[in-house]
C-alpha cells in the first residue's frame, strides 16, 4: 500500500516512497520589498517642536535642537520620576543591633 501526503505547495498528493518533487519544496519568502529594505528615512510629515514651536520635517534637525537645549525626548511612554531613596535611621539600626546582640548573649 502506497503512502501519500498532501502537498501544501501544489495541492496534489505525492507518494512518500518516491523522492519529493523539487518544485514542491517550500520556498523561503523574502520579507524585503526592495533593494534597500532596512533604511529608516530622516524625513517625516511636519511636526511642531514642543521646544521652540517651529515646524520640522527632519527627525535629525528636530533632535539636534533638543540636544542643544539639553532636553530629553520621550516616546509615548508616561514620564517616570524615580522614587527617592529612604534615609536610614542610624539610631534605630544601632538600637536594634544592640538588642539582638543582648538576646544572643554576644554583648554582656
């Protein structure tokens, strides 16, 4: 009894005892759409700068004004302010250590 498998490329049935037809091997799809697929353009639709109010059509020109002013550019993320570190209570720490030492008998 011959074993057959349905081909996903041509839609026909192929005998598994025979070599698989070369034209039915799956082809790797090329995801690139042209000769320069991975270039990110510097141009964009006109955007008004939040810094000086001018309209910029170049990403690099807009970011240059931000860098010169010392401004940090954020994306769509909400700004996050870092939490201040708590100031340790040295007196409470010292008291706790003395108490622990007395309970263990290390300090007599």
